[in-house]
């Protein structure tokens, strides 16, 4: 899955060249960006990577709440870019790479947590959350001490970097808009 990052750089560059942001598109894109960051932030406070199977909080509704939040971020940049071509590029990149990443991580979790993961996976959807699944997921997994949001865990997972990156990226789009208007580029 190293290709996800490597492919992301040329996709980001092509997106920036193709983008035609406006103040309105950037403002409209900021709304799903904020929602995506919120989802990712809350999710990261429940995630103890490589030590426990996360099943509480957002993980009771979807096995991949971080990626679900990332889908909102992708949607934010599709909107903020103000270009259908740039938007399609981002959408295809997200769909191809993130589906592969989710499946790859599922294999790892199955090996790591065995039957506990299989029970969890049988009761909670891969990507799209479903509120009715919370009760089924709760029955499948016993409550643990760590089943509460942890600000310390959020900080350990460095999820604040997603917020910094999103704000910086929106600022770059704003700069792109200004350069385009100023010099016609």
C-alpha cells in the first residue's frame, strides 16, 4: 500500500493544476472537510493501533471510520477545487486506493485478532455506517476499560496532523485561486 502515498503526490499536483477554486467552492468544501476532520478526530481517540481491536465509539458503526472521515475530506476537495476533472481525479484515486487499503488492513486484523475480528466484521459494515449495527457490535464484543474516547490517544495517533494538512491544503487552493485571478494562470 506504499503506492497510495507515492501515487498521491502526482494526483495532488494534477489536482492543483486542474483546480478552478472560487471563494464559494472553497467555503462549500470547508463544510465536509470539517465533518471529515470531526469523524477522524473522534475515531482516533478510540484507536489503539496494533494493540487492541477497536470496536467502540465510531467503530461500532463502521469498521473504517477514519477512512469514512477521509471520504468527507476527499468530497471537500472535490467541491473546493471547482473543477469536475480535478474532482473525478480525486474521487477515482480515493475509491481505488482506499478500498485496497481497507481490504489489506482487514487481512492483517483477521490474522492479528482472529475470531474476535471475524465476529466484529460480521456485525459491523466495512465502510458505510449503519446506526442499527451498534447493538449487534456491542453484543459481539465485551465492554473494555478503553472503550471511551481518549484525548491522549488522539494525540498519540497524531490525528491533529490531518487538521493541519487540511487547513494548509485549503489555503493552497485559496492561493491557487488568487494566482489564477491575478495572473491568469
